[in-house]
């Protein structure tokens, strides 16, 4: 158990920027270094974690911890990955807070805003690209993206409602992949 | 209801209804910025620090929690973002078959496509925060950030730091 906590603390504190860098470290520690999961088990856990609400990597840590040491493993893995990393994040925020009102920091913020905005837009494109179906169904998928965009941009509609309606619609109207496309269901 | 409990419930709800660490951004912005609890400047700082800090990038919510409520705000954010994804632990044990059905794939696809649309709207408004006064170089930073992030070859921290440096040069 101690080794499990140590591995997750290392994953949480050594990966910078989240996403792929964290995923690669999880794979290195859990599969390659300790052999707690096989490559196949890891890939399956990763695929299932993509279906989770919230932070996918927390779901992945929880599922891996459960396989290794039951519920104690879940808590050890998630807390190990999240708590020290969250401490670093809060400490960085506190440090930035000391200089946030300086003119130079304000100027930096005026450049960081469009940078984070652009990164958010790119993430939207990547999410849409990965979730879309092939063939004529892509038009329906694109319409869902455009309508959600328009509702928030022009009508300030409820984001929660947009997601809930789209999920409901998805259960009935967005489920089918063209059989001949040969693309695996996500 | 105390402020702490209210913040916890908002972050818990928004994490539970979003897909991915950044998926909750439009929801959190609507719940906290539109109501005056946080500002867009704080959201941008949180997003930037989330990209520069260690751990999953969903930790931007912890940075925002710290800005709103200090260390207790950060602790609340850790708890609120850690709980919803854990629903997958019993779900994969009990309902693995359901998770692999076309209907569930459709639910996830619908939620993902809608989240993409909402994130696109949020990203656009973060780039054009200054409205008509948005400078050409801010639009250029936005465009370059889109291209670099989409390609995925450059570390996200570099994009944030690059934006900050250009801001220091041109935004004074």
C-alpha cells in the first residue's frame, strides 16, 4: 500500500500540464515499473475512464486503485495523485496572488487570457473531432456542436440543460455508427 | 447555507455534469462568474496555473477554489472534483456491459459534442474578453494557441508562458 501511495504521489507531482504527460507517467509507474496491471488491462481502464464525469484521470486512478487494493486502493490512489498536486497548484496560486496587481502581472494576464482561450477552443475542436461519427451522421454531430455553441454565445442558455438534452438526444439519435465505417464504438 | 457548502455543491454539480477536467469550465463560469462570486480574470489565472502546475489539468478548479476561499476553498475544490469521477469504480464493476452498449455510447457522444460547443463558446469569449477593444496581438495569440494546442506537439505550459511574455511586451 505504501508503494502504491508513493507511486501516485510521484505521478501527481512529476507530471506538468496534465493530460498526456500524466497519462504517460501513470502507465510508466503502474504497468512498466510495478507491473500492477497488464498493458491490456491498462488500456481497457483508460477507455472506460473516458466515459466518466469530471476529471477522467481521477476515474482512471480510482479504477486502477480498486483493482490493486480494493476501496483502500481507490482512496490511496486518488488522494496520492490529487492532494500533493493540489497543494502545489494552490501554492502557485498564492504566490501569483502576491504579484497579481502589479502592472507587469496585469500585462501578462492580457496575454494569458487569449492563450488560455485559444487552448480551450482547440480542446473543443479535439473533443468534437474524436466524438464525431463518420459518413452523413457527421452533419448531425456538427449540428449538436453548433447549436450548443449558439445557445451559450447568443442566448446565455443554461450549460447544464444543453448537456443534459444532448445526452438524452444522444441515447436515441447519436448512437449509431455507420456499420461499414469499421470504427469502433467509443 | 454557508459559503463553503455552497461552493462545494456548485463545484460538485459542475464536475458531475461535465466530461473531462476542462469540460466543467462553461458550467463553472456560468455559476461563479455570472453570479459575481469569481471574475473572468481569476478564471484565466486558474486556467494558466492549472497548465503550469503538476497533476491533472482539472486542478485549475483548485486554483480557482483557492482564489475564492483560500486554503479551505482549495480543499473544497479537491474534494468536489475527486468525487464525481469515482462513480466509475462501482459502475464498471456492476454495469460494465451497459457502459459498452450503443445507447451509452450515444449518451457520451451527445454530452461530448455539446461540451465541445460550450467550450468553443467559452474559449471565444476568453479570447475576445476586451470586446471591441481586443487588440490584434491578442487575436494573434488566440489563433496561435489554437493551432499549437490542436497539433499537440508543444507542451501547454509553453503556450501559457508565451502568451504571458507577449502580454508583458505589448499589453502595458
